[in-house]
């Protein structure tokens, strides 16, 4: 199902590498380690699908470059040093290999067109993807965890096959609006955030919320939404502490990985 970025786009990076910027800063190293930790923990939680899903983050200090996973690796194999740095034109500025084609075309256009989206995680994680396949709005807003996302979601209703060109990436970016969570109909989800920690936090809790909703729906009983006014108030209560909570969540998964899979840092 995966396609590597075409040779023309990948080879365009050879020229760019010769005059590449300084990419050895502490901030960039930290971003690589945080992103690698998210890949590893996403694999542990079953969020990945083969070698087809992808996470990206704008490179600290370089708004025209982004980190992304290389084609051909499962999430559980990724390390900080394996991650690629790409420009928006298909050039690989740093790292070995090339991104998967849909990873490039989706993420380049998201970061180019939505500067607020410093981080973009795309998965086919099962429960959220299952809800993207149903009629009507994906979320019922019946569970407390789901209320973290109240008013923050959009749905790309127009599935158009694989994103194998800039136009499709631009079309997806155009559906986002002010949302942080985008359900891609018949496809999966996109999580957009200002930091890696907040992207991870949203990705994790989105799948948990979707899982509980699917279980509730599977009982065959009516799943009742929370009153909208209470849902909005609960969202605001959660949102106020989200950045701090997200940083603590990322720190917790890094402690687990430091003890059990420290190679993710390498």
C-alpha cells in the first residue's frame, strides 16, 4: 500500500544537501528524540499500520523544513538518527532514504499552508479509523475523554484515493479550518498540534475516546451525548491544563522507553 517518493522529488535533495543549514542544534536533537519516542510508543499501542503511517514536525528554527519518518520502516524500528529532514519541494536535506510518497504530499502541504500546525501525526489507528467509516459525525460526545476534542474536529468527506500529488495534499489541508483533529473519511485521522508533546497527547486520547465509543455502540443500546453546554465547559476545563499535562505525558513515555527501549534516542 505504501509508495516511496518518486525519484525526481527524492533526487532534488542532492543539490539542497550541498548548502544545508546547521541542523546539529540541541533543539533539533531534542525534537528528533521526542518524535522517535512517539513512534515507539505508538507502535506499542497498536496505532501504526505496517510501514504506511507517518508523523512530522517542523524543524526548530527552520519553518521551511520538517522532520518525517523514512519509507520502509515500522514505527517500532525508528530512532532519532533515522528520521529525515525534508524541505517542502521534495528535497531530503538530512538523513538516509526518502519519505513515503503520501507522507510527503500530505505533510508538506499541511506545514506549508497551516503554519500553526508545527506537528502533524497521521495514522490508521483502528478505532478512530472505524469511526471515519461511519455515517454522520464520527464522535457522539458521550464520554468524558471525548470531550477533550469537543469543537476541535473536522471531517474530510471527500476521499479521493492516495495522496500522490501536491493537489491532494493541498485539498486535505484546505478541509482543516480551525480544527486540530481531522477525520479523513474512509482513511484515518490527522492530529495537528503546536508541539510534539501535545500531538502525542491528542493522538493517544483520541484513540482511547474512539475505542470507548465503539464499545458503547457495539452494545446496541442508545449512546447518549453529553449536554452541549456541559460538553463545552468540560472541554474548556481540560484545555486549560492540556499543554502542561501533555509535557508530563511525553516525559512519562520517555521514562518508560529509557528503561526498556533506550535505542530510540540513537
